[in-house]
C-alpha cells in the first residue's frame, strides 16, 4: 500500500513556486470553462431523454 507522509506532501506543495502555481491554476480554470458547456449539453440531453421516456410510458398506460 502506498503511504504518503503528510510532511512529504506538504514539502512538495510548498516547493511549488508562485509562477508554477498560477500556471497550474490557470490551466485548471481553463479546462473548467471549456468543459462546462459540453457537460451542460450532455446533462440537458440526458434530462430530455428521461422526460421523453416518462412521457412515452404514461401515454402507454393511458391507452
């Protein structure tokens, strides 16, 4: 099992310079902004399909 010491982890995080930290956070934010519309579309498609399936099920029961 991989045991990472808390001290080692904190030393790694503290060793990151400010410029690298800004670049890493910028990349993470950029990916978030790129993926947000895609995920929003995927979620809306899934919701529409579920609503459509529920509508079809209710119409079948009414007949």
